C-alpha cells in the first residue's frame, strides 16, 4: 500500500512525502533536502505526529490513511520510543540550564 502527500515547507514548491507499507515494514520518504540526504526531517515527524498543517493528500490518498499505515508498523514503536526520549531530553536540558546558572551564581558568591 502506497500513499503520497504534499507538505508546504520553506521552498516554493511543496515537498512530496511517500509512505509505503509492505507487511509490517513502513518506509517514509520526503523530497526535502534532509529527506533526500536520508536524515530525519521535520516533515516526516509532523505527519507521524498527526500534524497535518500545510499538508494535502495526493490523488488516491487521504490524510486519515496515515494513521492506518503507521499502526502496527515497524515505525510505530520506534516513534513512540523517540517521543519518550525527546521529552526526557527536553527535561534534562532544562535541568542542565538551571544547574549551570546556579553553579555560576554560586561561583560568584551570590
């Protein structure tokens, strides 16, 4: 099963995202620079998160169909793990910033 979507990014021409599912395996490609270079791009993450702002389905595809493609795929559990780690990373960055400021104040004797 294959579906295609257009997402308006920073370029004048919308990026093309292709999702193809065979059994449990889901591949998602994006025509943006990051996608073409095989790195994770914000457009693929946005579709996975259900953020369809600026997205439109190509003929024969529906935005509602994205969730059906993701559910039960090899990407589903990895994406959930990514979200947990991303949240934890945000919390650690906040703690790091607060501790760094406290350390600087303490070193100054304030």
